[in-house]
C-alpha cells in the first residue's frame, strides 16, 4: 500500500489538481483530479493492460493495470525496490455493477508529518463522471482519495480506464 500513498503524493504535489466536476458533485471531493487513459489489448480485445511509470521522490514506480474480459479478472500492481503492492478481483459479468475498496491509515506519514488516510476504490459506476467522447468503452474507474490530518476534504485522483475498439 506504500505505493498508492507515494503515487497519490506524486499526483497531488507534482501534477496539480483538476477535476471532472459539476454543481451536483459532493463538495468534499472538490480537489479530485481526473484523467482518462486507453488500455492496450490483444487482437481479440479479451486481454488488456496499461503501464504507467511515475517518478516520485527520486524513485521510479511502475504501475501495471491488466484485465481479461470473460470472466472479468482485474489486477493492478506496482513494482518498486522498496514497496510492491497488488489489488485483485474478478466477477463473471462486467455489465454487473461492482465496487471494491481498501483503506490505509498511516499515523505519521513521511514528509507530511501528520496522519494520512487513503482510500482506494475500483468501480464501474460511470453515472457520476463525464465520460470523454474519446473513451469508446469505459471499463472501470480507479479512485485514490486521501485525507490529511483531521480534514474531511479528499485530495486525489480518478483514473478512467477505457478499452479502445
């Protein structure tokens, strides 16, 4: 889980914050960023992946998200010399709604000097976002939301994974 905390810190402090936001959105999520990425798939479109390299605090973190379609098997992993992490889940029918979440609390987080609570969620409820027109087939949303100290305002990022046709 250290990987997710480091990636979140990278996204918040290096990339800045921008959001896919409207007036009906939850104000406690106003500082959430948003990005849509296309996966790369085999010729049949049944096995797809997306690799992203994040340079954070002088280290390089490789994030790999991969899935198969029938049945839907999802795997998100990070690889780094000091910390590796994995999230797995599967379900028979991708059209059925799903939401998988995990949370981490770090009492005294590295350079922040205070508590960091981070929630990681993966779901396929696209009704709460504006899916970009170039996202032909949305697959899932990964949401990383962190809460620093005793604050209830979330900071983080949503990544919409899309499968090109």
